[in-house]
C-alpha cells in the first residue's frame, strides 16, 4: 500500500474567499459564480476551483473527470494546475492515456514538472496497462529533472508502478537506486516482489528491512496463500506475531486462506477467536474467508453458524461462499434452498450452483439454471460456459450445446482456448464430427489439450486414421504430446484395429518422450491386442504391468475371449472381475453368453443360479431419441408410446425391405428356447430399432437419426442398421456404452470392429 503524504500541494494556494466545495454539485455552483463574476481566469480562483473539483471526483467517474479536464483547458497554465489535473486523473482511476497527454502538453508548453507531477504520473501508470517503454522514459525524465530531496515522494509510486506492470527487476532497481528509503518504500518493494511471484526474494528483503510493519507482512502472507504455499504463509504469520506486530483484518483473511488449504481446523478456530478478541472490523471479505475456511476444513455446520450470525444481512458475497461450501461437500439441495432465499443473485452465485449440479451429476438441472440466469439478465462468463458445455457433452444434449454455441457466436462471452476446446469436445461427444471440426479450425489459438480433445473425439467416433492424421499435424505444429494425448492416440488405434500403429506409438511414448504408461495406456494396448486375437500377448502385458489390472482391463480380456472363443481365459478373467465388481451384471451376462456359444449348458445354468443367489439383475436396455426438443425413450417390445401404431407400421416396412435385400436375422443371439419366428420378432423389437423407426417417421428426410443406447449395440441390430442407412439413404448415429457408430450408405464408421 502506497500512501500520498501530501496529496494536496501547498504551492500557489492562497486562502479563497469561498467555502471549499464538498461535492461535484457544489463545485459546479462555484464554477457558475466565478464565471458570472468574471473571476474564473483569476489564478487563485481557478486553482481553488480545480483543486476542489479534483478532491470531489469519485473512483471510476469518467464523466466528472472530463468535466474537470475541460475546465482545466480554459485555465492559465502552471505546474500546480497540471499537478491538480493529474491528481483528478488518479482519483478517477484513469488509465495512463490522459496523464500522458497532459505531460506532453506540459513539456510542449514549457511548464516545468515537479515531484508531484511524476508522483501522480507513476500512480496513474500503475493502474492501467501502460506501455513499458513509455514508463521507463518517464522514469528517466524524472531523474533528469528531480532533486535528491524529491526522492521520498516519487520512490514508492515508481516502485509500485513497475510491480503492477509485472517488472520486478525494474521495481528492485528503482528501490536500490533510491537514496532515501523510508518505510513506505520498503513496504512497496516487498509487496511488489511478492505479488509478482518472487516470494523468496521478498522474504529476504523483509528480513533486511529496518522496520517491519503489518502491511509488508500481510503482502507476503497473502502472496504465499495465493501461490499455494500455505505452510510458508502460516510461518510468516507466526513470525509477525513474534515481532510484536498486531495483525489486521487483511492479514487474518490471508492466513484463513492458507488455513483452508492446509485443512487445519484447530488453527482456523484460533484465528476466529483472535478476530473476536481484538474486536476487528468484520467485513464481507472476512465473513467469506471464515465461511470458506470452515467449509474446506470439513466443518460445514460451523460455516453455517458464521453465515447465520454474520452473513445473512450482507451483500451476495457471504451467500455465495455458503452456497459454494454446500456444493463442495455435495449438499446441492441445501445450496439451492439458500439460492432461492437470496434477493440479489450475481454471476458467482449462479456459477457456484451450476458447478455443484455438474459435479453432482445433475446436468439437466445445471442447464435449466443457466436458462434462469439468462432470464435474470445476467451475462455468462467463460467459467459458466465451459462447465455447461461439459454438461451438454456428458448428456449428449446437442440442442442445449448448440444454444450455448449461439451465445458464443453472439460474443456474449470472450472466446478463448478453453472455451473453444470445450465446444469441440461437446460436438464430438454428441457425434457431430463435422461441426467439431469447424469449431477446431476456427480456433486462432490451440494448445495440447485442444489437440488431445480433437484426437480423442475422432477416436471415440470410430475415425482412427483421421485421429492419427491430426496427431501428425499436432507434432508438425510444434506441440509435444502428453500422457492424455497418448491415451487418445492409443484409443484411436484400439477402436480401429490399427495394431502396428498402436505398438509404434506405445513404444514412442515410453522410449522417445519418456512418459511412464499409466493404467489407461496399458488398458488401450490390452484392448487392441485382445480385439486383434493376440490374447497371449495381451495377457503378457497384464502380468508384467507395474500396477494391478482393474475391472476395465479384465473386461477387455473377457470381451475378446467371447469374440475369439477362449473359454478358459474367459473363466479366469470373469473370476477376477467378480472379485472387483461382484454386483456388475455385465460380467454374468457375458459369461452366460460365452457358455451358451460354446454349448456348455450346465455352466450357463450355474451362472443364472449365481445371479439369482446374489440378487444381480440384468440391466434393462433402452434407447432414446430427441425429436423437437423432447426425448423419447424406448425399451424392448415397448408399446406405450403415443404413436405406437405408426411405429409398428414403420417396423413392418423395415422388416419387409430388409428381407427384400437378403437380410437374415442373427437368431443365435436369442438364447431362449422358442421357434425361429419368435426369435425374429424378438430381434425386431429391440429398443434401437424402435427408436430408429420413430426417427424415420418423425424427422425430416435431410436430418440424421441420432440414437443413444445405454448398452452396447448387439450384432443383429448393427447389421440391420447398416442396411437401413442404405435403404432409406439416411445417416444414422448410434451412441452406445463404448463408442459412436456412424452409419452411412450401408457401412459403419467402426468397420464392424466394435
């Protein structure tokens, strides 16, 4: 904190015959009196009026600043009046533009600057993003014209300016060059170094200071907290107390933040007691810090006590902190109750609750809350949009995702690399590869996460070669792949049966880039080898990998065993899976089907009895399709839909047209002992076929039919949908539990390798 010792210069000021105005309105009345009496151009009167007006200007008040500067333009030139105009710029929180113009006029008019001139110039430059070269030129001009006696007045704002511009080296040199270093200069340079991240340098300098005050200690403590060095912040606080320096409210806020990071509830409680013992002013910021500390330390009840005692009658900040605290511990409904009690919501309120809904998996409620936020007239920020795009991607909610994209196109938020990445990820997870590609190409700035999202999205949509092409272009652009990128690359190889490429990139990751494979990388390679029929090689990796295989890896082995008819290895994989996930129905169903395929009827019966004994029930398969903003859900043999008769007619047409082109249902998938005709009817009634029939009668011919299925699509449906896409000349997109299938012209993007 830098304070102006003599904000109001004494030079050229004589006692005015009028009272000093205390508001802009009174200053305008004095202006009118001086104008009417013809005394406006009188030097003492003009100085008195401009000085009074500068003192009345509020921060962030450009209108009254323009009034003061227009008044200055009609006055005789003097150093004092220029200094007063610069002080008006500073009080109005002006950037460097007006002060630079005033200084240029001053030099061109031959008016000599003094210490106050540079004092206010440096202060104004520290508030705006002034050009570094211009600031250094001002610094040089200052030391060409100033006497050593003026150093105490200009040293602190000069150091502060460099620190605010992110130039700690210049700030330190300005401090070292100062012939007189008072407490303000020491405090300014220590706080400036801490703010720019040179925490150890700031602490060493604090140890050298002739006198350490609460402002210097507080700046260092707050900087340590912001940098995540909570233990150092607490250590500084204890040393400050040992120096006999009493903390103030700002100090306690910084230490509470460190305490929240350390989750040290006992120390946090002692700080709370210190606030009461010293009768500190309890501001909104201090209430927020206390609530945040208690919430992050796991004592949400105590946080609520602080809120009820101190926060309810205040502005939105304590409410936001309490809502955020409840969301972080998973009590989203209580957070929503507080939200509904608030009178004034701001963007932080909505962001906290939206994030809580997203983390709690309640994605639809998050999207509905965004709609409510728009109705309140609040403008979403990038944090909101990234979270909502993520929610839309998880839900496959394409209409909501497109609405968010429209908000971005309308420039309601500033597009950046995080927003662009979230947008293309949303389109990829909704199966819209073309729109994702457009979003990717429109990004002016990309990072490794953007490329990874693009490669992973193409892999998930079954476009393995396109994913590897993008990986090649990524390396050509100079980006270095990280662990996540290689997961996307190996997934692309696995989903598209690119065995040689998978081996190449797995070795490249380990040997060239020295990236240690994680369980996800091993899982991709095991899945790729299993799909390719190399079960022995896959099991070699399982046995030699440095971590225990998880359920995903054993599930890949089990799926590969069914495809390649390896019953013994399947039994081994199932045993491991049942130890890891004894209630997972997919393991029992998979083993049952493997035994049925190999005609081991007795073992299949044992699996059924085991499911009954353990109370495991097979997950009911369903498919959903969105038409005109409404989601329609279908289950096997479903006849509850309002348009069921039209759906049945379309299903019959599908059956006849499929039969006419030689389609033969794969009835071996039906394990129930019924005749072939009943098996065919059962296959025809699968949920994805019902959803597709509804899509064909409900959607315009030029629109794709987009289905979401909760389980993996079966082999018969996969074969049938390929033919339907050709017979009806429609693009059909099916998102099942493991990937996307894009059916066009009788072919699928997975190349039947799913």
